[in-house]
């Protein structure tokens, strides 16, 4: 049975990326040796990491003066590395979900943190707007897409300080004005590659301004200077990331990815809004294009588990909501085809007819 994979992360990758990775595990770049067993300092792998960095810059129109880094430790490691390297005295954070909350907790180890707005008391069902950003912050940290709650900020905010963003779950789904950011980071396992690598785009000039000593591996300057090769980088996920980036370029780049994301999300939200059985959980104007969160309307609440079983019998996987929220979450990352969204919508209709 064909599977339709709505998993929130690690999540679906394109066939192009998966198949090319399988081939390279057998024989990498005509070397006769597996990608898994070759030196990261070989000229063949150097070409991979160079091209991957160049494609990130091309797809996101990254201006001069920024480095693209490939680091271990996941996005969660960035929660500490960011303040370690950028927090001198005071930073602003938006508390928009569990991941943002975790980032705030880490930043507090390094200096004063102003939580400028929070949607926690509303169960993180909206993205705050209209908050004031005081002068003199070292940076404002935002989480552009709240993977668990299905809210998203699809624009780069205006602030009187540099921005830093966790874009783990919506990078490469819209154009970004990188010049507004001192750093952007994204764990790869949502829209890019298998788990194990984190993409970081960092403004070189913004580094080296803190007084504290930074351990070598946690200092972005180490990785800028060594081209992410200070130590052994996550070779396999970087290779897959390159395949994904080539695929993104091939299909038409960031604007194409954006319009596909808009179409897929519109299709599913339309199905939710026109149904009497399902309802969305996030405030309409803040709805995520990447993670669509919804529940059964109150009269149908007891059917939630049945719907998940109904879906899995049809090959629809990964739509159970995060354990902290419940209900359903359909993640529509870039590699998910429209056909899968249509398939889910059809299942929703069929289930609703069956229970009316
Ligand atoms: C998944 C996710 C994380 C956590 O990523 P790890 O790589 O597991 O540390 C952080 N932020 C956001 C927005 C996420 O979606």
C-alpha cells in the first residue's frame, strides 16, 4: 500500500534525495567506496559541502558577509549556542511554543531575557503581533513556525535590533530577508535532510562581540574559519541536504516552494473549515502552512482515535497530534506531494459521511 507520510519530524524527504543517498551509500561519487566510509576531507566530500553551502545562499539570496554552517547537536544545541555567542547583556524573545520556551530557558543562563510577548496562556494557539521591542536589545529571537501548535509567522518582523530565528520547520518555504538576521538556524529533519545536522546561517561581523570565553566547539567562529570541518561533520545528512537543495533548485526555487506550500495548506484548511466534524486549533491569521493542527468538533470528540485508525488503514501516517496537544497534526513539508493532501482530504470526507 502506498504510504502518505504526514510526520512532523523526522519527516518525508523527496524520492530524489532518498534515492541519491542510497546510491551514494553504495558508491559515492564514483569512488567505489560508500559515502559512509570515506574521509570527510576527501575532495569528493569537500565538493558536497561546498555546493550545499552555495545552494543555500542561492535559494535564500543570502547576502555577502554570511557563512553557512553545518553543525551537530540539533536545533536544541542552538538554543544555547545563540546566547553563548550573541547575548552580551539583554535579549528579547517571543514565547510562541515549546521550542521557543526551551530557547528562552537556555538564554537565561547567559544574561537578561525579556519575553516580549507570549501566547502560552492561550495554549500557544496564536502568534503574537503588535508587541513593543525596546531599544538596546542584543537581538530579538523568534521561532518562525511553531511545529507543535501549528502557528507561523510568514514574514520577517521589523525590529530596532538584529533578529535571530529558529526556522527549523519552515525554512525553504518562503523567501527570507536574511540581511535582517544575525543568525538563522534549522534542524535539518523537517525540510532538508535526515536528523543529525543543523543548518546555521550566521553574519560573520556579528560574531566576537561577547566577553565570555566560549568553548571551541560552541564558538561559531571555529566553524566559520574551518568551513564546518573543524571536526568530522555529519557527512550523511549533509549529503542528503545537498540532494534536497538540488531538487529545490530544479523545481524552480524558493518562490515555487512557497506557492506549493500555499496551495497544499489552503486545500487542507479549506477541508477543515468546510467540515462539521473537524475544526482547526490555531487562530486563522496565524495558521502554519507546514503543520496543520486540528481536532474533532465537540460532538465528535470520541471519534478521534477511530479517525487515526481509519487513516492508518489507508496508508496515512503521522497525523496524530503532538502528545502535549492531542488531536491531529498533518505536516505538509516541502517533499509532501499535493496528491497526499488530496488523499487525506478524501479520507476526511469519507469518515465524515460514514459517521453522519
Ligand atoms: C523540531 C524542532 C526543534 C528541535 O530540533 P532538534 O533538532 O530535535 O533539537 C526546535 N525548534 C523547532 C521549531 C522545531 O520544529
